[in-house]
């Protein structure tokens, strides 16, 4: 990353992240199992949204196909585990996780050069195509076993409930993703990505290595997304192509970022928390009108706060400052 430009801000963000994670880690001790599972959904959503933000939020290259990395990561890990039937569960899991990170990093590196030449909606649609290609390969090539499914090893320690264990596993993964996003944001690459988002051609003329920064962000985002995909697959215990290549992974991360504040790290977390609260708790029992009410709420929130919750807060703080100065 060519060194940190703003190390103090980075360390402050990391400290706040760890402190928040420690508080969240205590919740399974006092929450009911259902609430813990809702917490899992929030943490999964937040981790995926922040991983997406490293490219989509910082540089403005919105991807509609992040499920490619979720699903590929999940299946690479599962296939690696299946190839190690005599290994200890944790050893098989570690090998699968490492393989998933490496394969997804390589996949992102291979497709980055041609696909990052596209911009705007063309890049977004191209990534959706990548996701669909990965799904079709996994589902229709017998060697990948996407149609019949794969079992994953059980790594839950004795004495720990599965919902608590995977809550903590997802939380730990999300903390790593948030820390990585903070490091990227406050390094030279982060400022370069912001310059690309504002005006890529001008940034290139000013000496910003736009192609290198975009490829690096793309690879980092893909590997972190694969990390969440592996932990998500372990939580499911059994996966098929349909269970990990989900359209929700493609679209919801964008919704979370829009609702919370595009281009920020806190924003996607706030957006994920808001949507989890609304869909799983407030509207959880209104099955007949669930999708209608969710869509209506998203539309109202976007119209009321076009810059997201972070933008709404910044506007309120600015108005309060002006009133004090009068």
C-alpha cells in the first residue's frame, strides 16, 4: 500500500472496531438462540458490504456480481475438505480456507485486467455475468458437485452451541475485513481510489497509478468476500450452487452501502444493521407483504437521505454548527 498516509486515523478506527467487536462478542451470552441467528445475519451482511466497499465504495466501480467470490470461495473450501477425508476437521478447514483465498485472489487477478477497463454500468453488468458464469460452471460441471451438493466438516468445539460459535466466527471475519478496509482507506491506495471515483482521467493525468490501484482493490475485495463465503458455508454445513450463489449477495451489499453512506466504512455496517432490523424483526412476521414493505421502506429512506445515514448525520451536524455560529 506504499505506506500509510494517515496512521493516526487508521489506528483510531482499528481501536474503535476492536472495542465494538468485544461488546458484540458478549451478546450471545445474554441473547436467545433466535436473536443470535439474527445477529449472524447482520454480521454476515456487514462483512460482505464492507468487503464490497473496498472497490465499489472507494473507487466507484460498483459490482453486481460479488456472489461469484462468495460461491467460489465456499466451493473451493468444500472441495478441498472433501479431498482430505483423513485430516483433522480444523486442518481440513484451514486448508480449505487458504485454498479459497488463493483461488479467489487468482480469479480476481485474471479477470481484473480486462473487466476493469469497463466503467459504470458496463462494469456492473460484466461482473453480474462473471457471477452467472461461475454459478453455471459450479452447477453443471460434475467435478464441482454443485448440483448434488457438498458437506463441510464440523468444526464446532464441544461445549459450544453452533449458533454461538458461528456468530463469533462471522464476527471475527468481519473484524478482519473492517480492519483491512480501514488500512486501505488510510493508505495511499485509498486516496488514489477516491481520486478515481471523483475523476479517473484526471487522476491518471496527475500521476495516480489508476490501473494498479483498481486491480489491488479488486483482488483484496475478492479475497475478503471469499473469507465470508467460507465461514457462511461452514455455518450451513451443506452447500449447493443455489445456496451460495445468491442474488441477494449481489444486490444487498449495494443497498446497505446506499442506505448507510456510500464510500464510507461505517455506512455499510449501519445499512446492514438497519435492514436486518427491519426485515428480520419489524417485518419478520408479515410474510404476505414483507417484500413490498421492505422495498417501500428502502425507497423512502433513499429519497429522505440520498447520501445515506452518514450523510444525514453530517447534514444535521453542519446545520447545528451554523446555528451555534449565528
